[in-house]
C-alpha cells in the first residue's frame, strides 16, 4: 500500500498538507459531516482539492453496486489493494439507514454455513478501508440519516482488532454516531472481547453463537475448539460488568440441528444467564452448504419457546437475500471453492 488514501489522513497531517488548521477543519467537515466528495468541498481552494485527489485518492475501487428487488438494500463490491474484494451493504428505511461493513477480505474463521468463511482469508482491512465504507454509505444514504453501523460483513472484527477499534473511534468522533448504535459481531474471540471491554466504548456486542453446547458448536464453528462456550459466556459476563452493556446472541436457524427442544433449552439457559437478547436468523442459502435452514413455522415456534422461557428474542428480517447481501452471504461466487466447501459441509450436521 504505497499510496496513502484520503482516509489515512489524520487532522495533523491534513493541516500540514493543506497549510492551515482551518483548512483541515473544512476538509473533515465536508467528508465526515456532509459526506461530500473532495471536488464538492468548495470552501477549499481548487488547487487543494486537486492536490488531495492526486496525492490522497480513495482506496476502494467500486466494481459493482446491486439493488434488491424492493430497492431498499444495496450491495457494493469493491476491489482493494492487492486485488482482494470486499462487500458493503446499505439497508434503507424511510428516514434512516444502516450500513453493514467488512473488516477483513475473506475470513479465517471457516464457519461452515457462512459464505465468506467458505472462501478463505485474504488480508486484514486497514482503518482507512473500514472508514471509507462508512463514508460511501453515508453519501449514498442521503437524504436519509446513517444511524447505525454493524460490523457484520466479511471477516471477524476482533481478529483485526487494532484497525477495527481505531475505525470505531473515528466513526464516533468524526461521523458523530453514538457507540450504542455501533454493533460489533464476533464468533467468540475471547481475548478480543476481554480487550474491547477495557476500551471505554459502550458498543453493542453481538456473539454469533448458533449452538449452545460445545459438541454441536465445534462442528459448525472451528474456533469453538479453542474458545469453548463457557469461556465465551464468562467473557460476556465480564463485558457487561465493565461496560454496563448487555450482549445479544445470534442464532442462525438450521433445520434439525439447532431448532430442536434440546437446543431451545440450552440456548434459554445461556440467554437467561447473560440477560441477552436473541436474534433468530433464518439460514440463508450459500453455495457449497447443503444443509437446509429451518422452515418459517419452526423459526416462529422456536421464538415462542424462547419467549415462554422468558428470553427476549427477535426474528431478523432477511433483507438483501435476493442480491446475496443477507447474513452469511457476503462472498464473491467466483472466488468460492464450492467443491471444497461441499466436502467440508458433509461434516454432518446431526439430524434429530
């Protein structure tokens, strides 16, 4: 990465490049508050705008943008330095929008039901590459307000800890988005959870649980063999003690695997212990993963069971599924090793 990007500039360097503190203020207001392209920040002289465009270009090369059938969800495919590709998803509502951003090109976690995990790991994203996704989404969302950021795109955020936390601080300080409106998702990287709890950021922590006993979870999430469920739950308890923020638990509904009465009881016990909210996610189809998602009827029955067990839960909307932008689908089909994924997915999800 020989050429710095626009979002590699901090305020001190921007002052030096632009020649004055107030010029750096003008640049940052234009970028972060108004989401303007540099060419449209007209209180900067034309020569400075030209200099920025030449010396500090944007770092994400847009290859495509795809709209869902109902026009409420769009997915960008970007190429980054080294030829890797990442995706960003914007979900639009009447007066606001939420962006789902990537933190890695690919993912090393290899969760068997996740499209990104099936494609393997490319590289870590830089702080600038993470921030630029937010900037572009804010720009595209106008006149809607970009209200929420979810770090649930490609990659495991806590495996790219330094860049992710630096990006979150910029999102809070420069974009003005409350930490409470930023959700960071993890498959259960315990040291990262422990470290994040000490950062003084009142974020929303979402743990991708998907199974509530170690035998089952290790079948679909290899990292569970390193950080078992009890370790994850204990770290979540310490997170809440340190931040006063409750965690949420993500649960992709897999037919005959984690939608059973036993799974319901196991999940209920963990959720009650953590006072956690559970997000039930209908399993999205991915190439190479041959196991079916739960039927709508079983998802709703599972939800009723959790509620009867005094667990707060929501069935997540599957927005973006038609453009492969829903949970677990963020990967480029052309880069997936479908045959290998099929072999690994025969792991055999136990049927009840």
